């Protein structure tokens, strides 16, 4: 039987939100991953039978290994999740859902003033790198960029604390990542985690140094004999 437009309409159709296409360049997905996203979108209103790997493989003409690879990539990017879906008998089974992806798109579309976590971290990185390059007067090397990233991502040092450590290195004329790292480690050992706490510690240290410098050193006079003048009342006129 010859297929007609009516037959095509009876088979259903999928609507692709414009925001998904407009934000495609920000999603960091490959062409195949995007095709898989579109396929999963077609299954949202169905009984989820086609959500299984074998159905995906048949529909897309891909090997099951390729399907698994792209599904895992989408899950790593936090665009895909697994949720329990009950059938008509109430039995629950695992199915893939694009809910995480659309939650991210909701944040972008309905709350444009709220930046995503990734965008916020990228802006912080750029700001901190620019701050360091200004003080160093040059572009940071790849190793220095990695150290800076580790301070933020691994050690979880706040930006302001890192900037304060850089400021101390500049003041002490010891502008190097090794010296800055030593300052941060010293603060960490003292349980100092914020710039305010660090500034308080620096102020206390400076006060002690100032008091120490103001103390008069009399050790140089220890060997000098000072004559004792005795007062005799009989010699008073």
C-alpha cells in the first residue's frame, strides 16, 4: 500500500523546542549525541518500550556498543538520568530520561540572569587568571594554570583567599607560585579558610613584628661598667 501524508501523520511526529537548537552550541554534544537526544524526545509520550537499548539500536541503525557509549557520555554531562517508570501493571523498570537536560534549559531560558554552575566557574577562572597575569606581567604557563585550577577545584580555596596570598607574595617581593602555595598551605594548617581570617592573622603578625622592632636591645651595654656614686652627708656643706 502506498504511503500517504495521512499515514505519516498517524505515525506521530516530534516537536523540537527552538531553545534546544538555539542553545546547541553551549551543550558540548556531538552530532550523534544530539541525534540520540532527539530520539529519546520521541519516546517521552510513549509507553517507554522504545527506550530500551535494543529498540534504540534498531531504530537508529547503531550498534548497542555505540548506543551505550553515547548514553554514558550524556549521563557524564548531566543531560541524562535513569528513573523508574511503572507499566500498566504497576511494575517499575529503569528508563532513560532527559529531565536533567531540560532543567538546565529551563534555567537558561526562564532565568537568564542566573548563570549555570559551569559558566560561573569559567568566569571565576578567567577573572583569577587575568588577576594573576596582571601581577606577574606575563601570560601564565600551562603548569601555572594547572596549579591555579587545583587551588580552586581540589583545595577549594576561595578566590579572595588566593588573591590575598598573591598580594602577600608581591609585598614580600617573592612573586612565585611556590611561595604563594606555601602561604596557602600555612593558612590551611592554621585552619584559616577565608580572606577575612587571613587578614586578621596578618594584622596580628605585623603587630608582633612592630612590637619586636620597638623593643630596645641593651645587650650591647652588658660589658660596660657603670660607676656607682655614693652620697656622703658629711661632705655636704
